[in-house]
C-alpha cells in the first residue's frame, strides 16, 4: 500500500480533507498560533533545543539511507552525545556535586519495547547501551555499577574525558557549594527525540548528563519510560526536557501520549501535562519543562512551562528550529 493511501486511511475522511487542505487539526484558541500543529507529508523528526538541529540531520540521513526509525533516533542523539562542547548531554556535561559526570538515557520503539540506563559513568553513548539492554536482555533498565559492568561485558568501552572548562566551573560552584542543583531554562538540556518514518512507525530516544551539581546518585526523568520518553505506536510518541523531578511526578510523556489517545492534539496534550505540573507546584521560578509529541497520524506539537524552549523539526521541507508555545 502506498504511503499516501495508508496515511489517508489512518486519517479517515475528515482528517484527509484537512490534510489535503494543509490544515491543522483543530487547535484550541490558545494554541492557534503554534506553527507546528500540522500534518507533514512523509517522515518526521522532532528533537529538543538547538542541538536538535544536527541530531535531526543525522536521523533524517539514517532513514533516507534505508535505516529504521529506531536506528534514526539512536544515531540522531549520538551526534549530541559526542559533542564535548555540550554541557548537558554526554561526557562533556557538567558534573554532580562530587565532580562526577553521570549519564541517563532511554529508547523505545513503535511496539513499546524499551531499554534504559541510569547513573552511568565514562561511556560516550549511553543511548546505544540503552538500545542494547532492550535488544539483548529481558530487562528494561540497568543502573550504576551493574550497568557499567554489563556494558563492558557487551562490547562497549569507556572513555576518559577531562575538560578544563568543566573542572573550573565545578570548582567555582564548590566555592559556595549551595545544596541547589542548577536547571537549564534556556537553549539546552536533555536531548529528547521522537520520529516517524514514511510507513508511520514511531520511535523515540532521550539522553542527558542531567542537572548540573545534582546529588551524587540522582536520576532524572530521562531514563524513565513514561517520564522522559513514551512511545506507543497506536497513539503517539512524546519526550520531555527540563527539570526531571517535575516531569517524573506527573509521568509526563506517558500523560501526553494518553491524552493524544483520547483525542487531544499534540500541543494540547503537551499543554495539559504542563498545566498539571503547574497545579502541583507552588514555586516554579527558574524552572523549565518542555514536551514534544507526535500523534499516530503524524500531527505534532510542543508546549513549555515558560518562554525560551525551542525544538527542531525535520520534515521533507527541511530542518528548522521552532519556538515552542508556552504559558
Ligand atoms: N531532564 C533532565 C534531568 O532532569 O535530568
């Protein structure tokens, strides 16, 4: 069956009319201005922040070369994991309060198979270890020393990285050593990626070095299926960025996908997850959370707690950075 025909069947009559007209899927008034609430033709890759642009480029190339959407979301975020100038993803990330860079990542496919690693040190590509956990073990999540030992036993090697700028920043933080982790509210944080291939199959990935100067042992939302990432090919895919504790408390990405299953548009679903966070927390000053989502019919959107969150969207028309709706 051709892709266009399959897409029309997925959308039904009303959806097809909107698709042909290039229309959005009935956004709420508050979200009408969102430029991203639309149905693209063909494959689609979304990822968080500016670093999403090169990640999307790679993911797109992988699919164009015949790779699966799962290959695409793995290899897309690997670009950012390898970028040692990035201070919130990979081995270039800022350390915890004891000076250790600890990494969290997860991956999930269209059928809900999932793999995850948490509190991992000295590996360049936690996302690939997460995928290996999914494919080579009966488990979903490995953490800490056990995850590191398993990775070594399964062909992954460690890499030691010393970055003077990172050491200096940590030393400076230690001067006051406030028991207060630092959250990124603009420009960067976790990379979360959700993607759909030309056959409508979904996958997602999420990887981070977590919050700067966190307590040693702290794990955020990024490796937790349902928090930092959730994919269910029947309903959609969502990922999160920002202060992980806020996302975990509302099972953020799972919430977004379930709301899409109930008929909400992607941006509306992301907004409702943000509203839940707002309702449950009195003081969100200096905190940011953002969600991205693709619905099973290819509609997509995002929403953030505050201004400053942008995400990269790659469609057949190109790869661009889109400012997220917020509020
Ligand atoms: N969202 C990344 C973290 O909180 O660790």
